[in-house]
C-alpha cells in the first residue's frame, strides 16, 4: 500500500510540475513582449507602442492555455491590445494599457511566473489619481503611464515568484 501511495504521489507531482512548467513556457514570450510594450510606453513613442501592441496581440493569438479562465484573460488582453493598436493618441493608448496590465498581472498570478522575479509596480497618480499597475523584470521604476514626465513615480507593490 505504501508503494502504491508513493507512486501516486510521484505521478501527481510530476503532472502538476509539468503543467506549471508548460504554462511558464507559454507565458515567457508573452512577458518578454509585454515588457517591450511597456518600454515603448516609457519612451512615449506612439509608433513603437502601436508596433509592440500588434506584436503582443499576434503572440496571444497563438497561446494555447487550456483553461477557460486563462482564455478569458487572453481575450480581454487582446481587446486592450487592439485598442492600443487602433488609436494613435497616446492618452487613449495609456488607458488601454492599464487594462492590459491588470489582466496580464492576473494571468501571471494564475499561470506562474516565467522569470525568477517579476515586479508588480504601482503609480498612485496614474489614471487620474486612481492609480495603475504594470509589470517589470527590473526593480527600478520606469513609469509607463507618464513616460519621461514622471519617469520614477511609483513603487514595487508586489513581487511575483
């Protein structure tokens, strides 16, 4: 009986590890492209923002998340990315980026972080002083909501492992 229990435990944890590992592999290219999009916002470069949003949208189209909750998050992220790509007005792009970031943070919390550490950073002054979050793989604050106007406004709200 102990052998059977041991085998079950090994199989269970192997499947669980494989599932989390597969999801981390799935989110790594998405996170890398999200960071490129965030960096374009930091530079306040509308053309780069549009280009990076389109690239991230393309990556989300090929994602293979199996569960419904992750698929719903991906669809919401895609809608925000299309909003970014379809406008050439920075303030409107920033508003869509807030939604993309919130949903991407939720996705990473659900599926796992593909990097050693990912930082959820927060600016209380963004979005008309209601605050907004974004992701970074760097501890240094580079605020995508204000670009060079308030580049270092914000703080690390949470560290995802």
